[in-house]
C-alpha cells in the first residue's frame, strides 16, 4: 500500500529574497512534514533581505541559512500549487497546475514595522492554504 503523495507548493517571486522565503518558512513550520515546499525566484537575488530575517526571527523562524534559489523546471512541474507574488509576466506557466497570485507588498526597502505587517499577511495566507490542502489530504 503506497502512502498518498504529499501536496507540493511552490512559492515564486522575482528575487526570492523576501515574500516567497517567508511563505516557505511558514509552510514548512505549519506543514510539519505533511507538505513539500519549494521557494524560488525568476531572477534570484544574492541574499535574503536582512529586515525579513529580523522579522522572521521575531516569530522564532530562523531563515538566515536560506539562500535565494533560481526556479527550476523540476520545481514547477512537481508543484501541485504555484503561489506567485509579484512576478507578473516573468513567472512561467506550467500547464495543469493550480495558480494563486498573492498581491503582497514587496518588503524590499521597507521598514521593520512594514515588514512585520507583510510577514503577518503572508503567515495568514499560508495558514489558510495549508488548512485547505491538508484537509483534502486527510
């Protein structure tokens, strides 16, 4: 008897240095091994936004060891849900995949207070998505 496939989520933005990294960290924490999480960018930056790192540490999530990743074909093809955040036309479309476009402010150049609000919005959206995906998987 094979176990059911874990839902796979791809969080995708341009630089993979803020929003998508926050979403992936929350999904890994809340998913507790019940989901496969990918985070990538279409034009990845060199490092995570330091204000994002600080805001995530306030939630006891340490993303300092994460690096922006470039989107691979394998990530896109394996994902059940592709969550885009501000990449517009630069995000590729993979046929047969479910897409969610989250209009969330880019944290680049924002104050810590602004990034906290962005972080909290990302956390809420991730919680809702996981509730939906994991209720289907049960």
